[in-house]
C-alpha cells in the first residue's frame, strides 16, 4: 500500500516536472524573441542614424546653396548699386531702358525678398527639426539603454531561475532516489513484520486459547468454591485489605518526618515572634520600667503571653500524626485520624490570631499617634497593619482546607473523593500565599526598624528587640518558603497516593470501615505469621521423617551386622577348644550388649535370631531393601529432573515469546514512526514543489508583463520613428522642391 502511494506521488512529481520543463522552454523562447526584438531595434536605430546622416548631408548642401544664393544676391545688390549712378547720367537718353531696369529691379527685389523669407523659414524649420531629432535621439538612446539594462537583468533572473530550477530538479531526483531506496527497505521490513505478526498472531491465538481454557477453569472454581463476590458491593469491598506497599508507607513516613521538621521550625519562629512582640510592647512607645503603658497594650501583652499554649500544640499534633504513620498501616485520608487533632490545634491558634488582631492594629495606631512618629514610619505601620490582616486571613484559609482534608477520617460525607486533589492543590496555594505575606512583613518590618534606628529617642533595648523580631520574621519567611516548596514538590505524589486502598471501588465508605480494615490487616498479618509457623513445623516434621527413615536404615544395617557377628561367633565356637569357649562367650556377650544399646537408641524392632540358617535370608533382605531404596531414589531423582527440565523449558519458551512479542511491538512502533516521517517528508516535498511552481508561475507572469510593457514601448518607438521618417521625408521633398 505504501509503495503504491509512493509510486502515485512520484508520478505526480514527474508530471509536475514535465509541466515545469515545458514552461521553462516557453520562457526561454520568450527570452530569445525578446533578444531578437532588441536586435531588430538596434538595426532600426542604425538605419535611423544613417537617415539622419543623409538628412544632415542634405542640410549641409542646402546651407551651401543658401550661401551661394546669398553671395549672388550680394553681387546683384552691388551691381545694382553700381548701375544706379549710371542710370542717373543716362536718364535722359534712355527712359525706356530705365523703366525696364526698374521693373527688373522690382522683380528681383521681390524674388530676393521671397528667397530670403523662405531661407529664414527653412533655417527655422531645420533648426527645429534638428533640435527635435536630437531630443528624440537622446530619448530613444536612454530608452534603449534602459531596455538593455532591463533585458540584462531579466536575463540574469532567468539564468538564476534556471540554475535554481536545475538545482531543485537535482535535489528532487536525489530525494526520489533516497525515497525509493527507503521504500524498498521499508517494503522488506514490512514483509518481515508481516511474517513476524503472523507468527505473533499464531502465538497469541495459542496463548488466547490457553488463557481462555484457564479462565474457564478459574471461573468454574470461583463459581463452585466462592460463596459471594465481596468486590461487587462497595460496603464489602471497603473491608478488604489492600495490597501492602511497604515502599509507599516508608515514603509517607519520610514525608511526614520532613513535614514535622518544617512545622517545628515554624512553631519555634512563631513563638519567638509573639514573645519578642510582647517585649516590644513593654518598651515602645512607653517603657514599662519608667512609666505605665496603656491599658490596650497591657491587654495585648497579656494575650501575647499566652501564645505558647496555642502554638506548641501544633507541634504536638504533627508529632502524633507522624507517629501514627507506621510501616504496618495503610496511610490515606480515611485512615489518618490524627489529622483531625492537628486541625483542631490549628483552629485554636486561628482563634488566638483573631483575638490578638484588633489589639495589634490598635497598638500600631497608638504608635502612629505618638509625637515622634514620622510620616514614613506611619506609612510602614499602616502597611504592617494590612500585612497582619493578610496573615490572619491566610491562616484561616489554610485551616479551612486542612479541616476539609480531616473530614474523610471522621465524617465521610463531608468531602467527596473527587474533590481530594483540588483541596490538596488549594493547600499548596495557601502555603505559597503565606510565604508571600511573610515576605511582605519581613520587608516592611526591616524598613520600620531602619526608620526607628534613626529616631533620637531610640534605646539600645528597642534596637535589640527589633533585631530579634526581624530575625524571627526572617525565620518564619524561610520556613514558610520551605514548607510551600516541599508541599508543591510532593502534591502530585499525595494525589497519586489517594488510590492506595481497596481496589475496584471508590475507596473506604466510612472511618469505621477503615478501622475494621486495619483490624483485618492485623489479623491477616497474624494469620500469615501462623501459616509461616505451620510451614516451619511441616518442614521440621518432614526433616524428622527423613531422619527417622535414615535411622531405620541404620538399624537394619546394624541388625544385619549383628547377625553376621553371631554367625561368625558360632563358627568360631565350633572350631575352638573348650578353654577358649569362655572368652568367646564373654566377647559375644559384650557384642550383644553393644548391639542392644544401638537398637534401643534407634528404636529398632525385634532382636535378631541367633541361627545360622537365617544368614542368607538376612543378606537377601538387605539387598532387597538397598535395591528398593536405590530404585526409589533413582525414580524420584529422574522425576525431579524431568519436572525441572519441563519447567525450565516452559519458562524459557514463555520468556522468548514475551521478548519476541515485545520486539514485534517495538518494530511495529518504529515502522509506524518511519511511515509517519516518510509521509511528512513527502507532504513537505509536495509543499515545496507547489511553492516553487507558484514562484515560477509568478515570475513567468512578471516576465510576461515586462515583455508586454517592452512590446508597447517598442511599438511606440516604432510609431515615433515612422513619424520622424515621414516628417524627414516631407522636409527633404520640400527642400528638393524648393
């Protein structure tokens, strides 16, 4: 399919290439025609120059003729002047001749006057024609130069376009060759992938059949053995113990430990801030050691003195929350019961802030009303008043969201599970707002301390107290920034960990179900420990059974040895004398005693019979037992080896199938990506081809427009030359006639 699309695209590219080639030929023909027209114009200009030279020669001959006529007129005038005195002397004698000469003179005068006027008019026409000819010639020469420059520019543009067009053609041909090679490789890879996919499909079909058969067996077992499905109902599913995630619990405990450290730093900074604020009230604007402070500040100081009873429970509540998160629990919002205690402590601290806020604002107003309070200090006090209001509001906002997070562990209907993530996000935003407010307080209080340092009545005690307050504010700012960044970095983990709980359900239904789940978890852990002990006991029993079999074999061997020894002693008694019988009997008694002790230790059964006739039976029995156990061991070993080989073969086959499936998926993804890249390249080439085609069409239209304009100018020039020729011919005819 991809090769057919590529062939179709290549055919389109070839068609467009042939079209562009034909257009290029037309463009070349137009340029050649324009060059021929310019050559014809040059020839016409040369002919015009020749005609101008002929006209110039005619004008020179006319001027020479005019000069001759002028000289002749002068001679005639001289002769006339000479003939006038002669006429006076012979006046009387020749009246008829004088009259004749007078008539001739008048005729000559008229003829001369006409010749002079005509000569002047011809001079004027010649001068005007010469000037017009020079002007037209200059204009035509300038137009010819501009046309030549334009023709040269158009030729350069045509050469550049031709060069660019050839480069584009070469590039397209090289890209076409590359794409053909790539398409061939892709076709080969596609064929290989088809073969692989067929193999994978066959393997997948086999696996599907195997899994479907296993599923049917599992469904039969579930239908027969399982009395009910507790995951179907959310009330029952909430009581199921989730899969224990030790890594999750350790990370949650680590995060809780970090939060505890941050809260401890904040508690320490808050204690210092309230305590040093109380010290400042005692010394400014009135020092309590010198004079009595105002009742407002006395009440404010009394309230600030109680700050530890409201601030320290925050640390204790966070510590209890940290201690409640252990490795054995399941930490989600429904199980963190201690978060409610921390929320209550935070609520009490908010009540404390609300109680001291009016006194704090009034105390700042009292400082502003003091005589030594400057306008800059008054502005800082007003800014601090606004900051204290913002600080109380931020704590109230934070307490609201923490109270919402504590609801699932006490009141399950108070907060929907879908709103957990938004509440956690708002907690992060509130912590960032607290950090911003503390930065403003730190900036404004440092400015206030700088202004108070310049007052003349400022004491060293006030400077020290201001430094302490400023250091506590800086510590608060740093702590707020750390806890805000810490929460922002872990908010995604908090949101993701909310799914840690009962599967295939919306979560815990109520805190009671969560508590029951934890109890079931403890019972399950105890049950697993009991199972582990039972397993250990079974392993000990199997080991003892093996030892028992071992000692039974040892007892049988000892029994056989005893029978052999009895037989040897009996044979020895027969061959020895009576004097030696006593020693042999004693030896036999000692051996019997030792064998009896061995049999008692091994819990062996009956004593052997001291008869010589039973020795072959004992040996055959020992051989039978040995052969039976050896055959049994060999059989069990072969079965074990066969089972191991089958399991290893099956495991290797499954692993190879999974690897081949993964490789097939990866190759499929790679091929799809390559096909996408190839289609993108083809579309890009098509876009470039269309853009080049459009640019060529635009340039051809521009060239055609230029050629039309040049043809119009040439036609105008031809008309002007024709008019000039006609006028020059008319002038020459007039001159000749004259």
